[in-house]
C-alpha cells in the first residue's frame, strides 16, 4: 500500500473513498466531517439523527456522494468517546477503514488524521498511528499457497489530506515513522507465521545479513561451544538443523542497549517431549528473535542515535541420540553450571548465554524477549506480556513505551522466596522446578542470575506472540509483538 501526504481541502480529493470521522455521542460533526457534510447536503447529520451513525469505535458507515464530491464515496469511521481516545484507538479506527475499503474494493483511499483535533492527540503521533493501523490491518500472510486467491483485494493507496500547510512537515515525519514500524512488524509476523522447515536458524541469519547499516556476525555451533556457550550448545546438539548465534550491531560505540531474542525455530521439547496437540504452533518459539531482528532493521532505517546490539541465539530443540537429558549438568558462557530438570525449559538456557554475551560486550541495558513460559499465558492470557527485571526505571520505560505503542506490559514479581524453588544440589541452579508455581517469575529469576549487575528486563511474550482469533488491527496468527515497543523506546 502506497502512502502519501497531500496539502489541500478534502473537497478537492479524487479517489474511490474519502474518510472522515465521528466521536460517539455527537449530535453535530465538526472539522473536516462538517465540511464534507455540508457539501453532502446534511447527509451525515441525518444518519446521526437516525442512529445509523453512532460514532462507536471502529464503526463504519458509507455515504454515496452522488457526484457532489470528487471522491466516489465517503466513509465515516467511529472513534469512540472523545474523552477516551488514544493512539491505539486511532490504530483500531484506521484498521477498520482499511477492512471496509477492501470489502468495497476501493483502490485509492484518502483520509484525514484521526484524533488530532477534538481527540487531543499531537499531529505527528496521530499520523503515525493512522499509518500503523492501516498497515497492520491490511496484513495478510500469503505463505506458500500456489493457487491464486482472486477474492483477496489490496488497497493500493492511502492519501493523508491536511489543509493546514504548517502541519504537513509533522504529518510526513509521523507517516515515515509509521511506515517503518508497520513494515517491521509485518516482516516479523511473516517470520513467525512461516513454517519451521523454511524459517530455520540459517534463514534468520540470512535475513540478518540483508539489513543495511549494521554489522552482522554469525557464530556456528562448534565455535559457540569453543567460546564456552555450553548452555546454548546443550540445547542445540539434539537437532541436525545447524544452530546459529547471530549478533547484529548498530552504531559505532559501545552498545548502550542489548536486545536478546529467543530464537528456537521449532520446539519439540527435547527429551521432555511436548504433547502432540497443537505442536505445530511451536514454530512460533522464535518470536523473540523475530522481534529483535526487525527492530534492528527499523532503527537502522531510522538512523537512531543510539548504539544497540541485537543478539539472536537460534536453534531447534529436538529429541535425538545426542540431545541433552533431564539430570544432565552443563556449563554456560558465564561459568555458572545448570542442572537440567526439563529439556523443555530450553529458552532460558539459550537466553542465558545470549545475556552473558551482551554483558561481556559491556552493554549497560539488557532486554530479553521470549515465548518463555506457558504459565505466563495462564497468568495474563493473550492481552498483555509479562515483564520483570532488576531495574525499575528500565521496566517503567518499557511499560510506557508499550502503552504508547498499543502493546500492554504487566509487571510480575521476582521475589526472594521463589529463589529456593530453583536451588540445585549438584549445580549452581536448576533450569526448571517441579512445583508448578510462579512459572514466569521462576524463568525470570533464572535469567537474572546471568544478567548479574547489568540493568536488565525480561519480557515473556508466550501469550501475546500469536493470536487464535483476530483482535482490532491484528489478524489471526503472529502479532510481531514488541517490535513497536522497542522502536518507540529506542527512538525517544
């Protein structure tokens, strides 16, 4: 979808569809909607009076222009209550517009920026939210289907119209950021939705090497073992698919931020084999790595003024004759030893070496992201990701960045009492417990041991990485979660 910005009146816009808006409960529209309504001889006000237009969030109503405007049709999108309007509601409204445009097969769509007037939003983030919502709402994973689907329609152009010349620069800046964010999120969704026999560690390494403006280092399994990454090696050795420890560096100085993404491209559970029901979903266990990879691509495009390293420990977790076994004791890059209680608690093991690698680079702030625990799904469902860490300021910054980006984060505790659950009699720590309590926090405490004195936050996206049912601007399947939050954090 091509996106452009035009200066001028909405009355002079040509195209298939012109989009204006209405807040819930209004009796008479204002702004651009009022201008359009006057040209349409009060048609929008009549629909409000009749109750057909209520202004509820995401509601769409078509009005035929009958030659009174250059645009063929007008779409009134509901923004909900003015006092409750947010950037995320702007995204939801934009996605609703794109869905309706696709339904009526409108190739060229023109829209005002939603919420920058009565809604109280600043024009730049409002324009960004409009573009993000449109791009995320338009997403579709095409996969490897060989038969062409003629029923699918794609909007060709979104033209953002503004009459005030003084606002054009800010709108263009918001559009640019929204395009990069939308593209990166959708790229991450493609990676996560992709089948595990295609999206392998080797494939992710190739994707990393295509990013411009960064330095990429790919460490193979044999080299990783020589370097002391025994925890990463222990998980990887049960699969014939070559593991890759991928390092993406952006900026010229010592990295201030280290993003570590779990990259288990398929998780069978190892010897602690998972049940077969929905086992196909374990292709999504590299969602953290996808988020980090696409964040690195975005910050390079945006020329962010921060030094960042992305670390992607990528492997499969499979059961064969060489796979690690419950009861084994392995080392790690940090020198700490780990007793394997469950080979299905592999994510924290690859992250342990990833976090240690970042710490050895001198990274000041380390953030890891992973589909780590099923217990986080039980605790928070698919609406919020769990966050925990040893630095409250970093946690607060991430929560706020997520709130602005439309990605909810909920802090979970790392209580001293929980540490007893993971104590081992034969190693420094167990990789899992058998109590079945405080699962997300137990995983976080394990990783905290490897973060040591670095400022560190852990984000568990087990519930939010993949949706079983569409919601708002997100379709069924991969969400690309945390890409928006990370970009927001790093562009501040």
